[in-house]
């Protein structure tokens, strides 16, 4: 008899457990709380106006090394002039090569600790006036641009085992809304993308956060011809984002007096949901 056959099989080696997984509890913050921005390199795409600019300004005030990107060189230069130490890198987020080129430069200069996608395009549209080209422009700016950013920064963050990615979506992505035919689906896609990114990256040392604002006073919302409930300033939005990062939240939504009601509304069965939306909006 082969005596080797009497030996117990060699057990497989124990499965490695990442430090993040080993210490995580269900009540723990979903992301590492970000409490100190001093010296951290933060790249904000879509920083020429609105939430992106206000957020870049707030980060700079907290000691971050801010890199601002958008299409408008003049607006970026004005930001740099007003915020010594900040960098401006003009680009079009829909241009994959341009995003990759800037990312490569930033990685060579010292890396990227946090990348924020805040570029956005919005025009009200209903199916009774379907505009294919504008639908596609929403997709290119609001969603595909975010993919360009991910392709540019993820390899470096994965290699380093650290970093944070934040995508600015909207409560308009929760469910379908009147006038949101072009805008809403792109924001819904960002929500799904951020959730999946979090699942994939949580044990790789990379934080992921999803930002879902309500109505914020920006050049985009200035197009709306209806009264916007709980409208806040870009500066208030920036403070809400910083607070959410500080608490290690995954989804950062604000203002709560509005977004919590939208969340409750979105939980309704579609028959009740569409009836409620029609009643509220009159559309």
C-alpha cells in the first residue's frame, strides 16, 4: 500500500484578509473619514463654476493642493490667481486623451489623492420634443467623461493602494422625472457606477463617494423656469460635501430637508410614484 495515501491532505493556505476588511464592522463608516486635507492633492474636474468651483475653493482653504480642470481657461486662471498654489489644467472631459494626458502629468508630479468628477450638462427635455444630439451630449459630459477620469486615475490608485474617487450625480437620478429625459438617465448611470465602484474597490484601499445634490444655485439650474424647493448656494453644497467626507459617508446628499423627501417618494411603487410626481409638478 502506498503510505502516502494515508496522509491527510495538505490544507490550503489561509485566505489573506486586507486590513480594511479585518477591522471593518457594520456600523463603521463606509469610507475612511477624511479629516485633514493639508498637502493632499485633489483634482476637481468641472471646477470653473458652481459646485466644482466652490468645492475647490473650500478644499484650498483647508490646505489641499488643488488642481482645477474645465474647458474655460479664463475661469480656471481666475481661480488660480485668487488661490495661490492651485494649478489649472484646461481640458474637455469628453476628450479621453486630454484627461489621460493631464492625469499622467499629475501622477508624475506627485500623484492624485482625491479625484472629483463634477462636470455636467443639463437642458430640460421631454419625449414630445426628442433631441438625439442633446441626449448624446448629456451622455458624453455627464457619464462618459466620468469614465475617462476613472480610466486615467484608477491604475495609479490601485498600484499605490490608496486614493479617493468622488462622483457628482443628482437626486434626479433616483427615478424618472418630467423634463429629465436627457439628464436623469445619465445621473442614474452615475449612481449605479459609484455603487459598483465601491463594491469593487472597498478592499483595495480606495474610497468611493457619491454626491447627490438637490437644487443648487448654478448656471445649469438657472435655466429652470419653476420654483426650486430648498435651493442652496454652491458654498453650502461644498460644506455639505466636506462634512460627508469627514464622516466617511458613501452617499452624500443635501439639503436633507429636500433630499430625504425625494428618497421617500422614490420608494413608492411606480403607479403611486408617477401619480405623486404629476400632482406635485403639474406635468
